[in-house]
C-alpha cells in the first residue's frame, strides 16, 4: 500500500505504448509505488519517429 498525492494506492500500474493504429507496441507492469516516468526510457529506447505522452511522463530535468 502506497500513499500518493490523491490518496492510498494498492496494486500495480500498467504502462502502454501504442502506435497510430491503436495497437499495443510495448507494455510494462510496475508496482504501484513506482514513479510513472521511470519505465518510459526503457519502453521507448528502440522507437523511431515521434513519441507523444501526457504531461506526467516528461521529466523535469
């Protein structure tokens, strides 16, 4: 069980990369206490072209 900014969370997170046909290209399952940005570099390292993400997937660095 993990305390987050929106309350308590228990479980897992599913991270997805989909293509322009809405097909799943890469997926990763992490525990609920892992930062949403952590799996992104590994998931997109072999991709070519453009990647679009929500604001929460962008590092502040």
